[in-house]
């Protein structure tokens, strides 16, 4: 019976992890909540990973978003709504702007001097900045007490 419960628990966790999808932004400009702007088609949600690497502009214009992780290597995230990452942020180019907030639960890796414009970015897991980092228009970078942000 113990083996049955162990297998049941393993199956349950496998099913949870199987639902995670990696979404990649695939249009020059558009709203986060439009499923045809992503590949595969669909809107990223809780537990999903997001990549913006085509130079496009993603607008958080309709709803707040919660995802697992985000990679921004070329492109912009703008809009007045909020985004929460339950995992990590890898940001190596582009702009994170707008009046909303971005909260990152795990560590962030920021490289190649991207720009934080207006938005507040909270690094709850600390992180690393290498190669510069730009802020403009009252942007806020917040690292909670007890967390470490290493700048090189």
C-alpha cells in the first residue's frame, strides 16, 4: 500500500510539472493577453516560462500577470499592470517600463545594461547585475533587507 501512495504522489507531481509551458513573444507589438501574440498560441499563466527575444514590445494593458520565470534578451515590457515571477528573471537587453510593478521571487541575473523605465522592480531573491544597468523616469529597483545584489 505504501508503494501505491508513493506512486500516486509521483504521478501527481509529474502532472503538475507537465502543465508548464514556455511561451515566446512572436509579434512586433501587442498585448500580453492576446493568445496569438505567443508561440505556442495561448496566454502565459501561473507556472509558465516567458521569453521575449525578438525586439518586440509586450504591453501589460489588460490584466496583471503571474508566471514562473522570464527571459528578456531583446524587446520591451511596458504597461500599467503588474507582473509577478514565482521563479527567476534573466534580463540581458531591452526595456522594462510602465507604471506597474515587477516582483521576482527568486534571483535575477541582469546583464548588458538594460533599462528600467518608470516601473518598480523588486528582487525578493536578490541577484546579480553585470555590465551596467540603467534607470529612467523615476524607476525603482528594490532589494529587500537581508537580500544581496552583486554588481560587477
